[in-house]
């Protein structure tokens, strides 16, 4: 009850904050004391609610449904922390928590620019209203007897929780979701500033105020996306880092919009152009955050995405959709209301079109980004209106490759251009770099022979790579440390080169490794020689030990397999060995235990059929299925046993033998049994089916005679082995890209302090 009360307090006081700031903006009240006070009350209530939920998790209060569903006593402390946001309700609370924390910094910042405080905080507080309403509708503070009134009595406390999905029991679960949600939460700040620009009619000043925030939002959201890609690559075992999954795309779309906004806002800061463009880009960056939330949380993509949450019910669905519409109507209505005056202002500062000026090349590059975002949006949204899906390779990869080529080339050319001028510089350096890039690309084409698209992509990346390095060196020589965007562009082209290298030149094959037998692939020798048990978060897991040899050197690689009772299936984790120019990637697929019998030893019995071998007679009587748990005519458990009853005769001795076959999920396991009449024989009940002629039940039984030494197959491990060249370049590029965003923040903050436009 305490947690629910805190969420209600948050909702009420956030709503009051919107109201008081609205009254102040309309000059109905003079003091800002009331809205600031109500805002801080909402902040405190969110902090208390978050602390309360965390204390419930850490103290194993399993009477709360959310705690019971996602945590358990055997989880380590870091994983217990991550259960805070493992489910729908907790992730909403995490988003709200980051929103109010960012809001405190925003309010402190915006107090210096009083004409912006009310309009900015009106819309920012409205986001907090939205999130707190979601938590009222879907609370993490629900008791189990409220959630399951028929199954649990009031006051019932489960002894333990269901635990965390084993896929989420990973270091990256502690980092990736919080980083992503900081990005989502912080994008509400540029949105609020863009709408406040419409209210205040300060169409230039808001750019200086917003750019540091937008750089932070774009950098942190990009970091969250990259961490998710690294998680997929290193843990999930399918060998990739991006699958164009709808939920992956839904985070990418607002990020692309924000990247485009960063570029055009810098152009406006210097040239005062693109006023309308920047307002719209910042509005839609946040609108697509809300749309991303709708896709992920509404359950609408439950059948199209492996990441989507289960359907939360009509209330959440309608609320998410309503808030997208609300924010869209509020922002666009205000935009169109002000459009004529914005157009007049934009025309007054536009000094005419300079086709080859830096700002116009940047604008064209931003248009390319937006086209890419809309193409991804169409493919991502298709499952909503159609049962079909787009093909990732022919749609996403090929269309975005063309756009990426254009964007990277424009990014390189922009370094050689001046603001508000057509080409006037000596472009000798440009031609030199183009020539060098062409030569390097020709050599790569001759050696590796990629297709034309890849070759063109490589050329543009190498060109912009050289341009970025030259730009960094030039600035550092004159002690000019404004190199954030050069670092970012350098990171981008390295990322793209890593994508090309790992996608185009990867080699992959499946190997069936018989124990202690070496196999060769890709110039390596692989030998599986057993397993090694270890404990991880109190889960019993097994290293599958594989010796890898090349050039008289050897390493031991240890992919992992284990049985998860949570998933009721075998889980697999890859092992990656990183070298200077490539990764060796081994992912386990299946471990085939040695069969204690051969195919020749399996006999088929019909009902009442008798078979004889070495004076031993065996008669099949019937099948016993009484231990299969049933509900409404269907099997109600994934694990159950079936028995086959036999009579065994030898001379004057007789025995009843009950053979057991255990079914567990999709697998079956025969239980070995011996006869007391003749201990040389071991019997295995291996299968059951109905006779094709409809004459009764047919069972299969392996009869193993210890005196008959038949050579059996050895244990086998089936693995996927791949060599991924230049994958390290991708990760290095990703890091540099994010570093570029954050490095640029410092320069924009300095500019904010020293710019006369901000003081007007």
C-alpha cells in the first residue's frame, strides 16, 4: 500500500506542477515557488517509491507479485538489483526515476533563463505525469493475492520467487537497460526545449541551451544500443550483434532522429538556418521514444519480436497510445499555430542558398538520416498491420547501405567546406585524400574482391577516415581541442568498416566433434575432450572443453551448456577468443551423449508378441500411462513417465518387468533395468507408437547383452564455429562514436557561457 500511495503522490504533484507552471506562464501567478515545490515533492516520492521497491527485492518480500515473479533467494546482489527493472512495471519505475533525477538537474539549469523555465517544465512535468499514470495502472506494489485471488489467500507469502530468466542473468543486464532508459528519459529535455521555443518565440536562444542536453541524450542512447548489441554478440550465442528486430529498431529510430538534430542544430547555431527543421526533429525524436515504448510495452509485437513484453492489458495499451497522440497533438498544434511567424523569422535570417556550403551539406546528410529512419520505421511497423515481415537482408541491409554510403561521403566532404560560403578553399588536399582512398580501395578490391556496393562503401569509409584523422591532427597542432565531431565521425567509419569486415568476410561452419577426435576448419584444429562443472549464481553449469590448435600454439575454449528449470530447456553460451584482427567464435548447439545400445539392439514389440533370445523369452503385455498428469484431456506437465509391462521367462523362472521411459519437454530418456532371471541383459524402453494397421500399441525396447561387445558411438559435441575478421574495429569505432558525443558537450557548455545570443 505504501508504494502505491507514493505513486499516487507523484502523479498528483506532477499534475500540480504542470498546472502551476501553466498559471505562471499565463501570468496568473507571479511566484515560481509553488511549481518548484510541487516538482520536488514528486521527485522525493519517486525516490522513496524506488527505494521501497529495491528494499522489497533485497529483503525477499515475495508477497509482492513483482518481487516473486522476477527475483529469488539464490540471485547474487548485482542480479537482485537488476530485477528492479526486469519486468514491465519495474522498467516504468526506472524510467520515472531517471526522469525525476534528470529533472532536478534541468530545473537547476533552467532557473538561470527564467523565460524558459515555465514552458520547459510544463512539458517535462507532463512526461512525469504520463509515467506515473502508467505505474498506477500497472503497479509493482501488487500483492500476490491481488494478482492471483483464486490461487493465493490474503497474507500468503511464497517461500521463494520464480527467479530471473537465465538469459538475463548476465553482467550486461546490470548495465544495458539503465543506460538505455537514461537515454529515453533525457530525450524529453530537447523535446521540452523545442516546444518552449514555440511558446517563447526565442528561435535562436533555445539552440544554445538545448545542444549540450541533446548531445548527452544522443550519446547515452547510442551507448545503450551498442551495449545491447555487444550483449547479443557475447552472450546469446547466435553470433550476431544486430538482427533488425522490431524492438531493436524502435530504439534506433529516435537515436537517428537525434543524430540528425545534432547536426542541423550546430548548423543553426553558427548560421541561424534550419529553424523549422530543428524544432520538428527534436519533437519527433521524443515522439518516437514514446512510439518505441508503445511497440515494446503494449504487447502489439509479442509475435514479431523476441524482446517484446507480454500483453499488459487494454488499459496500458490505450494509455500508451493516448499519450503518443496527446504529445503529438500538443506539439504539432503549437507548431502550426506559430508556423507563419517562424517562417518570417527563418526567412529573415536565411542569407540565401549556398549549394556547397558546409551547412547545406550537413542538412543533406540529415535528410539522408531521416530517410533511413523512416524506412526502418515502415519495416518495424509492418507487423502491426500485416502478418508478413520484411526480409532483413533485402530491405534493411541493402537500402540502409546505400544511405550509409551517401551519409559517410557527405560527412567527409563537409570537413573541407566553409560555413555560409560556396567552395572557395584550396581543394588540393581533398583531391589528394580522394586519390589515396581510391588506391587503398582498389588494393582491397583486388585482394578481397567484394561486390560493387561493398567496394563503394569501403571507399567512402576510408575517405572519411583519412579526413577525420587529418582534421584531428590539424586542430591538435594549433592546440584547438574542439575535435569531438571529428572523433565521432572517425568512430562511425570504423564502426562501418567493422560491420563490412565481419559481415562480408566471416566464415562459419558447424562441426560434429567426437570426443578426443581432432577436426580441422579454417586452419585450426578443434578437439573436444570433455566437460567441467562450475557454479554460476548457484546454477550448475558445464564448460565444454575444446582444444584449439594452430601454428604450434594451443588455447582452451570453453563454451557453456546447462539445464534451466526456469526455461525447462538446455541453455547455451558461446565462447569468444579475440585476436588482433579477428574473433574466433564457438557456440554450442547440441551435446549428444553416447548411447548405451546400438540400433541393431532395438527390438519392436506388438501387444502380446513374444520374442526369444538365448533361452530368454520376453512378452509385451501393455503400456501404463496412469502417471501422466492430465487436465481437460491435455498433458499438464512437460515431465512425465510412461511404462511398458513385460513378462520375462527363462526355463521355469518368470518375472514381471516394468520398463520406464521419461519424457522431459521434447526429449525422452529410457531408464535402464535388469532382469533378476538373467543379469547379463539390460533393457531400455526407447519408444512407443500406434501400429499403422490400427492393431494396437507398438513399443521399442533395446536389449543389451553384456556378453555381446558391440562397438558404440562416442560422445559428440555439435558446435557452430565462425571466424569474424575486423569485429574489434566495430567495437573500437562504437566507443569512439560515443566518446565524440560526450567530448562535444564540454565545448557546447563553454560556448553557452560565452555567447551573446544566450544573453538576449
